[in-house]
C-alpha cells in the first residue's frame, strides 16, 4: 500500500508533459493533530447528498482508523475515483510530509501580502496534509462537487486551509486569497 504513495509536487517539474495534464491535486493543510476516521468523512458526504463508495477490498475496520495513508472514494460507478492521501508530521511518510510542506512554504515566499502570511501560518503549523487527486480527463461537475465537500470537511474539522494546484489558497469562505495560478506552472 505504501509504495504506491507518490510525492505530490506543487508544479509539474517532475512530470512528463502527458502526466502534467492528467491529474488535479488539491490539499488541506490541517492543524489538528490527527485526521478524523474515514467513517466521519463518509457520513459527512452522505449528509451533503453524496453517495461515496469505498473499494470493496478495504480491510475491515479501516473506516474507523485515524492513521490511514491513502484511499480511493468513488462518487459515480462509471467515473474514476477521487484518491485521498494523508501524510503526517510523524510516521512512515514524514519525508513526503516534509517535502510537501517545504515546497509550499518556498512557493509562498514570493507573496508578501497579509493573506499569504495567513497561508504561511497554516502551512507552518500543519500537523498533516490531506491531498486529493482527480483524473482531469474523467471528472465531471459531480466529481468536482464531491472533491469540494471532501476539502470542506477537512478544512472545518481539522482547522485547515485549502490549496488547489493551478489556482492557489482559499479562505474558509471559499475566496481565493493567494493566487498561485502563475507560480504553479513551474
């Protein structure tokens, strides 16, 4: 399971041109110590009218686990799932967490306004990073909405700030506060 976990760059620097357009990554830099169990996310999605499905081979008890690393949640049976990755400030994937955190802190240094400083504070204080990955050539409006609910859940439940590649950082009200559309092109 762990060997499938990729390093998720801000920009396409380590990817071929074909891969650059394949996925859309979004993140929540979370200040809460632990990620909620996946069951709480599933319940939240259902309460918002979504119908998430988990892989049928998911181990028993996995939805109650807070220390999960990756999972795929489907929003439509004929569409590719949304992949979720969770890396923490401790444990097996600390190196990936450290790389992601450094990458974003470095990217934010070119911005000097107050909103960028807010984003820097969130990234600096984060305890884990929740990343979603969508297949851009397969996602529908329904999938974007599904992904948005996932991001909102972690933003609200884990005191986080949302970042979307090719866009930037968003306030809790959903307003773009740090435009990184140019710097993401990398």
